[in-house]
C-alpha cells in the first residue's frame, strides 16, 4: 500500500539566481561560506513547487534540483537544511513521480512498473539516508540509539525537528511498504512508528495535519492482530480533515484506498474519492500541487472500482 503524502512541505528552489551563481563558480573551489549560503537559499526558499498546477513540469524539474542539493551537500555535509531538503525531496519525487507512475501503468506494462517500483525503493532509501544524517546532526549517535532506546533517542528532538522526523519516517515506511521481502527493512517498523509518533506529539498541526495522513495508512493498513485499527485510522482521517479545513484531498484518498478497499466498503470509497475530487485546488494555494496529484490518483482509483470490489 503506497503512502499518500502531500507535496505541501516541498522546499522551493530559487532556480535562476542559484544556477547563475553555481555556473559562475564552476571553475573554482566553492568555499564553505558560499555553499552554506546557497544551502540556506535552497532550504529556506518559498514553496514554489507546492503552489504549481503542472505536475509534469515539476516532475521534470525536480531531478536537477535534487542533484544540486547533493552537490552542495558534498561540500557542506553537515548542513541540516540541505539534509532536510534532500530527505523530503527524494521521498516526494519517489512517490509522486515514480511509484505513482508504476501504479498507473501496471495493467499495461508490468515489466516497467516493476522497474519503477524498484527505483522508487532506491530513492526512498536515499531520502531515508539523508533524513537520518539530519537527525544525527541534532543528536549524535541517534541511529544506533534509536534501535536500542527510541525514547531516549527522541527525547532531545523539538518542534523544529518535526520536518526531519516526518520525512525520515515517510521515506522509511514507504521503502518498507514497497520492499516487503526485505526482512532487514521490515524489522525497523517499530523505529518508524517511534519517529512518527514523536513528530505527532511535538506538532500535530505540521503541514495542515499531514502527519495524520501517515497514521491513516499505518493504522488502517495493518490487521488488528498486527496492531492496526480501523477506528484509529478513521480518527486520523477526521483530524486531518479538521486541521486542513477540508482543503486537502490526500487524507480522503488515503483512507479510501487503504481502509475502504480492505473492508470492501464500496459506497464510502466512492463518496470519499468524489469528495476529494470536489476540492477546489485554488482554495489552498500552498496545497495546489498536492491536491492535483491526489485527485489524479482518485480518478485512477474510481476507474478501477470494479477490480477493487467483489460486488
């Protein structure tokens, strides 16, 4: 089950000005001061992608931005803002433009769909690596301590660290969900849960309730015997809707795809997806791209209804 997360927190890149500076410095050694300034611009830039209404344009632009971030990280490997930008960027690109494409073409090109899912796993793991590096900057030795004593490892984290906690958990959880045969990843699920619950504890309002999107899938995608709960997933849906003012399509699509398909509730599935499609993408400009992507998935799911439901 894919994780449906929003693009609302994607970090904007000031393409023209930064590209000019990078090109101007191409023939000389970038000193740390310049790199850090570029890193700050990338990490703190406006969310120009989140407000875009053309997913294909964004999908084509993102790889260049991600490689720019990696180039800067090679010069300034401890830059926390760049590590967050890399963790969130690779994770969102993997879901919105790689894994989603695999889902859309699976019926007509299974071989390519398999390839794309394998690629998505690699991208998720790359995002996870950057997220863990960022958390190590907050608390040295974090990765090792997380496995032995997650409560102690997460205690130093504050509200300012919620984005890193969230994107690291999403990358980790998404990799596990796509690579179910990898036992080394699967045993890490308790660590993923610890990260996301700490993020929720610190700031449940993060990105208009996006953390609850994760919880919908996490709670609703596991059987009760494994600790899942449809009731808790429904509570997460209600909270996500409340915190976003009903202006985000992603939680509705997540619940329909995760819970309603599993419980074979065709009527609610249809109702939630049509509710997602009814959201005006201009009502929340900072969620425009996220809503377009979620609505695209909603249409695809509605078109597969007869395959997803027995009656």
